[in-house]
């Protein structure tokens, strides 16, 4: 290796996600407690279920578990979103999917920056849910302009980070030393600032428009507002949170508890009330919280259509009955979805990644199912790497308070988001189906079963 050899973007992402985790643990000690709880529960789950453990190991999933987390940030302007896109690209993170939260009464639209290649996901799937404030939805136009003016004055990426981003773009990568410097500089963007950039009066006006607007506009930068470790058993973590002094939100977002995990289940603990100084006047602000997630298999468009309908039906039925029986309604709505991997696969409801097993095949097989049944071909579930808009809205709202559930009438606006981003978002379904098709082609070649 020469002195100027570039390190892999996956390594930069791992350095960065570790540095973020260390910083957030210092800033929000409850996050550290939650991490310990998740580690204990994951350990116990793997001990109790050796089959799960060996399946995760064989699929290359076990190593990523301990490093796995996602974070979230909220940005104010198109320039900020473009700068963040360039910063994340250095770490091999690209914008996947468009999420419109305005339909849920939250004045933002979002994407998730994440790795897209299977090998990179296995190494470290760190993702950041990134929202852009929609000041166009604010009715009080004078306040919206004031907010824009305040935002235009701040610079959220340091000069040092910009320099290294340019070097990475020009040279196609960073050396180890440059990567270390880059991570140190990049961290500055996401740090918490106790000193607000606005006075109490402006802050109050912004809160009245929407608490989220105040959170974005009043500070020097887009503080990381939560970091979320991945658990293998969210129901146990949820019930054990109070024993460790953490108060979880009432319901787990997403699909019900099932034998075969699908998509994403999430729960969070309430945002902390933190002391903030508004131009010399001490006050407080609530923004930062903790969250845990349990990830299951990614669903195909057909599976996803089932999911979306089941969630909508459950919410409508629960609203009619006052919300008391949400959990049982949710279970009932999912009862007709197959609860084993092979049926989900055969019905084309979920995405898989294929690999050749140890067993040899002498003859030409008639179909894929036959190869799987004989043990020649193994179908591993593809983990869902993205987010769910209804769940995200629930996470936002649990940390904003009920008074902020206003309705915005604007239509979703992916074009405006992509203009601000300076790029198109990647279609998540295309990523899962490409991984499925590529892995199947490779496995069939290895097995001499290319005719299938
Ligand atoms: C993001 C909330 C959404 C998730 O996991 O769905 C989210 C935010 O509060 O900024 O993180
Ligand atoms: Ni989250």
C-alpha cells in the first residue's frame, strides 16, 4: 500500500457512525443505557435461539448487528441538503426513497442516506433519516421569511469538512489520515448547541408555527436528534425499558409481533427537556430522544401493498373505537399474511438474497423451489433497510406533543425535494430486486443451474 492509498468509503462510514455514537452517548446518557439494554436483549435472544444465530452468521448478518444504528437530522435549506448529500457520499451513503410527512401534519419531506450495495450493507448499514423543512407550508408568510433569513446566515458544514469533501470528489477517495480529519470535521455539523441563534420571542413565534420549525431554525446546526440501535426482540426491550429508568412511548410502530419479522418495528422514549440559552436568556427546548428498531424482511410491491392497507385499516378501526384495542386490531389485520419465509417467497411477497449451499446437485432442477427444498440453494431474507412514513410520523409526533398535529393541505412534492437535493432519490424497490436477481444469477451459475 502506498502512502496515498484511499480507504474504502465503508470504513469511513464505520468510523463516522462510531464517532456519532460516542458523541451522542456523552450528550444524552439515556442513549448509552438503551444501548446496554439492547445489547443484553440481543445476547439473550441469540443464546436462546441457536438456529437464528447460525442463520444470521451464515447470511453475514451477525457482525453488523452490534454496529447497526440509524440517526435522524432536520435541515433548513436546499443548500444544506446539497452539502449533506455530498458529505454522506464520501461515506458511501446515498439518498434512497422519498417520504412525505406533510400528510401527517409535519412540515417536512425526507429521504434516507444509506449504503446501497449488499457488501456495504453487511459491513455497516448506518443510515441517516434526513428531513428538509418546508417553509412553503407555513401560513404566516412573514414568519416564514424571517426563518429563511435566519437559516441563510448559518453554515452547517465546516470549512475543513468542505475541503475534504472536495478532495474526496476530485481524487475519488480519502487516505486514512484525511478520513480521520474528515470524520472529526463532519461530527461538528451534528453536535448539540446550548446557545440558540434566536431570542426568546422569535423562538416562541417559531414554536407557535410548529415546534419542528423552532427546532430547525433556532440553532447553529442540525443536531442529531436520535440514534437508534437495532434489537432482535423489540417487545422485550419495550417492557424492560422502565426497569432501566426509561419511559417508552405507548405503542410500537409498524407491523405486529410475528414469527417472521417483516419491514420495521420501532419505539422511542420521550424527548428530553434541555436547557438552552436564547441570546443571554435561559430557557429550554425538547428535541432529542432515543429510539429502538427491529428490522425484518423487505417486502415486494405486492407485499408492501398488503402492509399499507393493513396499517390504514387498523388506524381507521382504532380511531372509531377510541384506540383502546389497537394491538389486537393490528394482529387481526395481518392474520392473512403468510408467517413463514418460504410461503412469502413463493407468493412473491418478500425479497430474498440467494446463495449456493453445500449440497451438490446432479441433475437439472425443474424450478427454484426444488433447489431450495433439496438444500442446494439457500434463500436468505433481505433485511428492510429503509423507513415507513406512517411510523416516522408517529415517531415525530410522539416527540412533538399532540398540540402539533396540524394538517397541511399541500400535496407531496418529490420534484421540489429532488431540486433541493440536487439529485434524484434512488428507488428502494429497484435496489432490493437487483440484489435478489444478481445473487440468484451467481448462485445458479455456481450450481450449474443456469437454465432456471
Ligand atoms: C425523524 C423521525 C423518523 C424514523 O426512524 O422513522 C425516524 C425525526 O424525528 O427527525 O427517525
Ligand atoms: Ni428514527
